[in-house]
C-alpha cells in the first residue's frame, strides 16, 4: 500500500494507512474516527498538581498529549497503565504523593495496553516528534498483558486490582435522540460509536460480547454485530482509532455518533467533568449488566520496582484506594 487511494469525506484523496498497520485496520477507513471539530477541554490529570505559573502549550489539531502525565525527568516513580480508569488512577497517585512527597512526581501513562506494552518492550515511544525513553516501575493492565510480561521475565508476579461495573450508552445532554435501550441502536438516525477492534481489542471484545448477551436476553437482533467491522451493512457504526476513552465523547461532541458504548465508570467521568454535555442510559434499563463480563485488571512490579514501586504496590491494596476507585464507579477485584 502506498500513494493515495480511496476518497475522503471531503472529496480529497486519502492516503492509505502505513504498511505496518494490519489490513483489518485499513478496512475501517470509512467508519473510523476523524479529526475533532469541537475539541473537548479536558481537565488537568497529572499526579502532581500543575503550577499554573509555568508556561504551557497545546493545540488540539497538532500539539496535545493527554495520556502521558507528569514530568518524566523529575518523577522518581513511573507507572504504565491501561487507560480506561485514568481518573481513579490520577486521584490514587495524588494521594500517594501526599504520603510520600519525596517521590516529587509520578510520571504515568494511560494508553491502551498494546501501546504501553510496546513502549516497555522498546524502551521508548515516539509521539509525533517527541521521543520518550522511560521504563515503568509498576505496570497495570489486564491479566493477559501481565502474563506476557511474566513470560518475558520482566515481571515475577502480579495481583488482581479492580474491575468495571458494566457497560452503558453515552448520549448527548438531554438525550435528544431519545435513546432508551438496545432497540434504538438499530435506528437509521442513530449513529453508534465502538472502540477500535484492532487497536483496542480488549475493550472492543468486552463491549461487543456484552451487547450480544444483552441482545439475546432482550430478544433484540443487533445485526450490525454480525457484520465484520467496516462492512457496508454497518454504516451507522463508527470506530475509534486508538484510544476510545478520549474518542467516544469527542464523537458525540462532533455529532458523528449519537450513542457511544462505554464502561459505566467512563460515562460517570464524562458526566462529572462535562456535566453540560453528556448523559448516559443503561442499555437494558438494568444497572450492573448482569449478563456481561467485566473489565478486570491487575498490577505488578517491573523488575525490582525501583525505590518506590514496592511502596505503591502496598498502597494500591489499601482501603483508601478501594474507596477512591469505588467513587469513580469501579470495584476491588477478588
């Protein structure tokens, strides 16, 4: 694949994806995420509160970096984590810094597991023209990723940490399309957002499995789930590109989707920080999605965890952290 092929939404030729991307990702071209038209203004999510007297620079179209938090030069603790519980992790790491101010800062990454794993394996990550060369002391992720780290002898053990509380439909404030459940996802006038099936396999699998189980229980034929991603029959479905916990609310903000399938704790976050923009509904009216699997993740030390990894390991198991995560809609994993 090289040069130009296909035609973009604006009628201009569109470059094929780079050759290193899976062919399955290229097939999503007409249903994938686009450049934000009305960029959301996300709050500060650093572990050490930002000093607003320090200079800042960001531009949503070209220079903005939301899922790499803190000062990698100053931090004495580095954490790589999957991203969907970033709001609870931020509060947890701030609490840790209050107990141990000598850590100075925690640099933490909240990307999809695939990206965090690649960054650890390569020892670096290129973000646009910025190259980050950092190694984590603690890694938080679903068990499949942590098992891989053990197999690679980067980690010796890990502990269960937290799990999600179900899946909801994120909608615009006031629910203008009057979306009340699964049947509304079949309407021609309702666009549906899902995470990327190639770049975010874990969340996509949980979301689609949950929808299938709920649809079977409710006797609702969600035909678009039977079509491969990007299939013409699923024209009312769009997919994120790489990081759905940012892309889902943005898709609604830009009017590209009317309902986004997200974890309950993500919808709770969006409604708290953007209360004038978003609401949510349970897909079957039954809280908890008892027919759905939950997203579970654990944590472990990378190597010896450095000077502060073991202290964070202990802190993550405290009742204080359990309460923090509960306040953000997640529960302690057994």
